[in-house]
DNA sequence: AAGGATGTGGGCAACGTTTTCCAAATGTTT
DNA sequence: AAACATTTGGAAAACGTTGCCCACATCCTT
C-alpha cells in the first residue's frame, strides 16, 4: 500500500494566537498559567487550543527553558530489579508534567559517556543514572551541567543526589538468617572488583563487605569463603562450581544477586545436589524470578519501586532548586525467606 | 564587580566560528559535511571543535531539521522478548548517528497516545512501536506525522512499515510437533479478543487461528479446545485449570506465550500432574525463561533481535525517503524443542 | 481630583541551529 | 580577452517558544 505524504504543517502558538484573536505572548502565558491573564482570556485561549489540537513544540521550548523531559539511564533492561526502580520513577513522574525517556545497554564507561552526552545534548531537564560505572569525576561533571540523581551507588557528591539500598545491612540479613538455621560454612559469590573507588561505592562491593563483617560478627571469620566472578547467570554458575569443588563444601551460598543465584542453581543441580537439602541458597534483589513458584528463592528485598520514587522526588526537587544541598537517601532492605534455605 | 556565573555557558556554534575565524555557516557546513567547504577550512573548524569540546544542541537542531533521535515504545520492560527486539534495534542503530530513547509501560490506548504525542512533540525523527494496541487509524495518523515502524502487529498500512513474525506458521510448528509425538487432544490457551481489527492484526489472534488451521489440517477439528483468558501468568494458570477440568483431559497444551506456559505449569503441578509425563506443554517466544534449565520449556522462537534489526533498517530507510512505499517484513519462526513435550 | 497601586495584554529580542540565497574568487572554454 | 562555469565562504532569515519590558485601563487611596 502507498499514499503520497500529506505535509500537514504543525499547529504553532502563532496559529492559536490568531485563532483566538490575541498575542502569542498571551497564549504562552495561559499555557504556562503565568501571571497576568484574565479568566476571559484563559477560556478563549483554551478553546482555541482545543479546537486546533495545538501541542507545544518541546524542541522550541528547549531553546528557551525546560523540555519537561527526564532521562533514565538503565544498564540492562533484562534485569527485573531495574524495572522495579523504573516503575517507581514512572509512578512519581506520572503526577507531574515530565515525560520519561530511557536508554539501556550502558554496560561500560564509553557507552555511559555517549548516553549522558546525548541526554545533555537534548536539553533534558534531569537525569536518573541507575548503577553507573563511570568514574566519580565524570558523574560529578555531568551533574554540574544537568540535575542528576544516581541510584544504586554509594558515596556522596557535591553535585548529585543519590539513592541507595543499605547493602551492608542486606548482606548481614542473609548471614544472620543462615546462621540462625545452623549454617557455619557460608560462602559468597561476588562481582569481582579492584578499582578502589568502585570498591567503596559499588553495591556489589558493599555486599561483599557486609558479608565479611557479618561473618566476623558471628565469630565465623575462619569460614569466610568468596568466589569472585561476576553478577551474571554465567558468573553464578562458575562461582558455584568453584565453591562446590572445595575440599570441604559450603552448606550455604549467598549469591550477590538473584541472577547469580540462578546460575548457582544450575551448577548445584549439575553436581547432583539438591536445594535446600544439600545446600542452602540465597540471592539478592527479590526479583520476580525469586518469587516465581518453582524457584522460590530466599532473597533480600530492596524495594526498587521505593528507590525509584525517591529518585524521582529528589530529581524534581533539584530541578526546581538547583542550589539546594545534595542528599543521600539510604533505604533499609528486608529479607524474604522462601524455600531455598533450610536448617542444616 | 560581579562574580562570573557559576554554571559554565554552553559552547555554541558561534564560539566555534569565532575561535576558527570563520562564519557560523561554515562551521555548520563542516559539521554536516555539506557541499562547499575547502579541505583547509574543514581542518581549521575541526580543530576548533575539538579544542572547545563543542557539541551541537539537538534542541536547536530540532527547530530546523533532524534531531537524530528515534523513539521506541515498549509495552513492558519486563517481557524479555521485547528486550530482544530492542537489542536488534539498538545494534542496527549503533552504526548510525541516531540515538535511541524508549518508553515503557504503555499498556493501554490512553498511555500509547500520551507517549506517541510526547515523542512527536520532541520532534523525534522516527518511531518504533512495539506491539501497539491502539486503533489502526490512530497508528496511521501517527505515522503520517513521523516515520514509523510497527513491530509485532499484522496487517498493512499506507503510512507505516511493519515487521512481524509469522504467527500462523509458528502455531502450526507446535501442533505439528505435538501430533508427531502422537498427541491428538491438543488444547490451546489464547488471549481473549473480540474487536474485529485486533482479531485480524494481533499476534495472539493469529496464533489461535494458526492452531485451529493446523488442527484441521491434521484432521483433528473435533479435538480443538481453546481456553480463552489472557497472555499473563495468571491467565495461563486459569486457562490450564479450565482445561484440566474437562471430562476428557487434553494430553498436550499449547500456551500462546511463555508466561502463559509458566502459569499453566503451576496449575498442572497443583493438580498433581507432571510435565511431560502426564501432559505436554509448549509456549511461544522462546524467552530466557523458557531456556532456563529447571523449566526447559519447548517454545517457538521468534528471533526478536532479527525483528528489531529489520525495524531499524526500515525506519532509517523511511526517514531518508519518506515517500517510498511501505513494506511488510514477515519472519519465519522456528521451534525449539526442550523437555516439556514428550511422546504420549 | 490627583496620585499611586494593581491588573491585563502585547512588542520584541533572544535561544542555537540550518538553509537559502548571493557575491567574490578562481578556473575553463570560446 | 571575453564569456561562462565552478568553487568557496558569508549574511540573513527562518524555526516555535519564553520572558523581559512597556503601555494602558481600572481601582483604591488620600
């Protein structure tokens, strides 16, 4: 099928003004409900807007001030935890004029730079960066040119707000739970990290630290056993294989993320062992996967929705008041016990 | 004396022009490598651009021409199949100047309207609409004002291109497979649909039709049995319960989507039956869930990546040539046999 | 009744690009 | 050497908003 392009010219503020018999200034004022408009004019302009089906050009607005657009940088759409955060952001933003756009697949520093640049180029009013891996200076720089909230990365900055989960507490919850079930040989699969800043700021590093601290607190320093791979299903598989090959096998594994636990599940099944009969397993994130019946994974719940909502709130606040002090919101996780952990 | 402003002013094309000692026109030409620039000028301008770290304002560009932005409307980030499509789009677009932004959570007509409006307001150069539910007239209207590709919806339009999977063939693949295993009582769980246009265009309706046609082709018209619920886990659960309550139980269930199969799995387990011992089960989409070891679901693979890549290709083509005829790309699915289907 | 406050509406200059034009310089053909 | 074609670079007008002004009309004080 085919149809010649009908070049329907866009309805502009000028058309509305002419149609209502007022100036463009007047229309603009009504649209933004600015000071200096009589009820009579307001209704005339509104009528014209409706009749003509006028919509303001965000592009033109961008040149003057706001675009009513906020960008969310997502490392990976496939991670359901990020989807929770997104829900929270979206929910909060639904009550406002802002429209949310997101990007995905920013797994490295180069991509992150490209995406943040792209968002700044498009004059977005605010940015939410979820679990960014860029250098701190880079983030600080970005936040200097546009209001920014960083989610899921510890540490404070003079230019951006941040929202995190208390990963140290979360890890401790898991260890406490396993210890209370009688476990002592509790191993951990972590995401490998060497860079000092990232060791301090990335959630994975905090979880590993929380695990260590909690083990020590339970007088189990000697039982600390960490497989250092990555926060992927593959990483979980490999990590679990490492741990299962130990001379004395752990009786419980704390995987740093739910996807890691999934990979571990495969490795455990492959080794002919059962969960939680032979070995207990806990994850982190309480994603939909963890809740899924046949899997039913004990996991730490971060309430991503809440994190997202907080991020959106902070962002809107900062857009409206750029010079207010930065804030750090830290939420407390909870443990959701399911069927992959049991008494020894 | 006043202090200099804290926020560094943006570097504009004027700054570059001054720094290079040429006109803004010249800079613009070099940037877009337009006709009428000497090699000497090109190098001077490029040097100035680099030295000043200049980046063109997409906002300003939008007012004149392209924004180099394409928008992808995603119904739901949580559906991993959509993520595959997204990967395909992103992969293809990475080779171009275009930046991709997406929205999610457009589950109804109102939201879809809001999102498409928002994308048009922001002068995006092109739109990819994934499995939209809006009325066809609405989509046609949108496509009239901006190049648009619709993914996952059958039927052709004079204004937009479309990319689909051949759902009828896909459904037939499942039926053929089950018949070859000796099954005759093969039931189907569909997403309920009444609207005539949607009945013709939505993938779910096509799958139901493919199921019916294939059954008839195998002389099994009398065995056709459909539970009409929805493409959700809950829908799968309820649908399977309906089917299991039949006087003569089906020996195989073809679920219209992987999530539906998951729900069905729960219902089957609840009824004290095993898969594939008592009953065979197949899904559609070959999502990561289907591939996941413990589940290992037989499913139809749509190659979302390929669909996305095609969509991106068509979109860029149309952006560059708005009056070319619309095209419909239909891809052939394949069956991935796993452990939920077995001989009777 | 004069003066000042307040309310109401519009003119106009940005904002940062792109895109015609157009002029000058240079090259090529008679 | 004149006429014409091509190349090179710039001036200036959009594009659709917003926000700072200013002008005028009312209304309220003294």
